[in-house]
């Protein structure tokens, strides 16, 4: 009797098992092993396209599980329960793993090999997305296909709304940026929150 073949791995399983960057991460100041943080499921209507997990998310395995996530959820007008509801929200960074720190303790950028390997497949697996929120410059460049400064891209949000909204990264490092650009909170956030409610409540 021929033994049954194991079921084919799902895309999420394949990404979770990915070790493409093991040598790269081992050579960083953090010398850590890959831990892809995979948070999407077919059927989601809202896509949050981020940059890469930080150290805290690397440890918890939960995207935006940090003060940046608190700020992002406030920008979106979302509770944590809704934000982490994979049936409605997909969170797909440009790199699924924490890239590590350099010798000075600064975050390394997302390895481009991650997006080249996985993103086209992930987007194809999410056909029901109605609203995409781009968080940070790396997500802007991949999804918009152009390299413009973050401030310029975010200031031009009306060119992409209502299906897509580019945002700065919600890191504490951008607190000064928010103070210099009050239009972000007064002009961009109200229509973004309205669109989030519309997409999730329909």
C-alpha cells in the first residue's frame, strides 16, 4: 500500500519555515536566528504593509506589538482586537524577520531578498484587499514603484486615496516629524479612519 503523501505546505507555512537570511542575521550585532512573523490570511480586506519586525516583535511573534503599534492603531482608529483579526486585516512587512542591529545599535534595513522571494505570492493570495496602508519608506517604494522622500510621498496621499494611504513610520523617532507636519493629523487621518471603518464594516 502506497503511503499517503503529506499535504502541500501553505504559503504561510513556507514563509514561516524560510531561512534564506540565516547567515545574514548570524553576522549582525544581534547574531539572531530567523523568525518570520507571518500575519495574513485569504479574505482580509485591509492590508497594512510595513517595513520589518523590531526586536520586541521578533521575541513575541506578534506584529506591531510595541509602542509603534499603539501609535499606528491610534492613527487607524482601530482597537487591538480588530487590528489582529486576520479574517479582516493582513499585516505584511517588506521583510518578515527582524533584520538585526548594526554595530552602533541601529536597525538594519529589510533585506530585499525577502520581498523578491515572497511578496508577489502574498499579494496574489490576498485578492480581497480593498484598502492598503503603506507604513514607512520601504513599503512606499515597493508598492508605489518609485523612490520619493517620505514627506513628499505622504503629502501626496490624495493621489492614491481612497484605496491606498502612505504613512510615515509610527516610531517614536518620527515624533518631531509629526510636530513639523501637523497636516498629517488634521488632513490625512480623518479620511483614513473613515475609510478603515467603511472597509471593515461593509
